């Protein structure tokens, strides 16, 4: 288990990482996300789902307005903003809510933080729109910097490629003046990684501690979970929970999931194991 540290977020908020696992609940306000597209596209539905996830134990609500599934059609930032900003504005009024915007567009991130978001979750690791780094430096927003294998030639070794990509992202963040205390890294399960690659990253996950930052993971309902369990997308909660428990034992702190209760149960058991081991 990593040494607890405070993750600094926008609007004067922070979240302690390391002592216990935290769940980031997925709220897709899109018509085409791979698992829950269209279910929460309406504002009222999205607000209701966010409140349920908070009651179930999510520490963070991650709001996304563009599907990042393989083959998804990109949307204009203006359309993305129409989807996410009304939801963030409403949720920001509620006590105890830590909000994340899932975007790689700097203008969407800027407007979302202004509307009340505390975190920017960038699936392109600052390398699609480097201005996100400057925004985080200016506003104090927490950053989730994700590894992405799309649109480039990856290194043959999965961990070497993690270090290669994420070190470049960290250089971008530091050049913009983002303090380390605002940064969390994500190995990007499923983003241009086949089933074997995803499991190799899981097996060697502890090596990512060498980057020196807290780690978030997003395995929820993904294809590689279904490849092993032979379950359809909506039937992968148990398989996802197994990956969450395993990755918690290997050092992950934040778990981006659709199914809160199953993952929370698994993570509580993993945390109990870690505590017992620490106490001897």
C-alpha cells in the first residue's frame, strides 16, 4: 500500500489517496458509450444516477460527454459541452460531491471546472490538447493522466510503453507548472491494448509505482473482462470487481466503474487484507 497523500483538486478540495480505495462512478451523458450509452443522456436521468452512485459509495462522479469506445464518432466540443455542463452545474450545488470531467478538449475542461468540476480526466494524457495542463496549473484542478496506445506505434514491452508515454505526459504537465500533488496516472486498460496486453499490465502493475504517482484504473465491463468470463457487457460486474480487488492489492487507489456495490465490496475486502498485512 502506498503512503497516504493528499490529491489536490480545484475549488479548495482534496482527497486522501492510499489509506483506502476510492470509487469513481461513471456517468456517461452520451448516446453511444459502449456500455451505457443513451441511458443517462437526459439531465434528470443523469442527476438521478449520480445521486444513486454517491449513496452507493462512490467518492467521485466522472461525467463524460463523448464516447471513447473503439470506433466511436468524435463529437464537436460544443456538443460535448451541451451534454455535460448542465449536469455538472446541477451536481456542483450538492454537498459532498467531487466531480470529474472526462474530456480531452481544453475548452470543455475549462468550462467544466468553472461550472464546479474538481478533476479533469484526460484519456489522451495531455497529448491531444496540451492546454489542459495549463488549465490545471491555473485552476488547481486534479488531473487524471491516462496512457493511450491509439494512433501511434507502441513499444513491444507493455510496461516500457507505459513509462515512455506517461513520462512525456508528465513533462507536459511540469512544463505548464502543474504540481505533482494534483496528478494521478492511469494505465489506460483497453485503449489500443488487446486481452493479453491488458492482463500483462495487470500482472506487472506494481512496476508502475516507479513513476512515483498514485494510480487510477478503469477496467469496468471492458472487452478483456468479457473475453475471460464469456459475459456480455452488462454482466461483467463480478469480473470487474475481481480486477479491482487484484489491482488494489497491487497498488491502485482509484477505480473508475459502472457498478458501485460489487466493486465496493471487493475493494473493502482488499483493503482489509492490506490492513492486516500492514499490522502483521
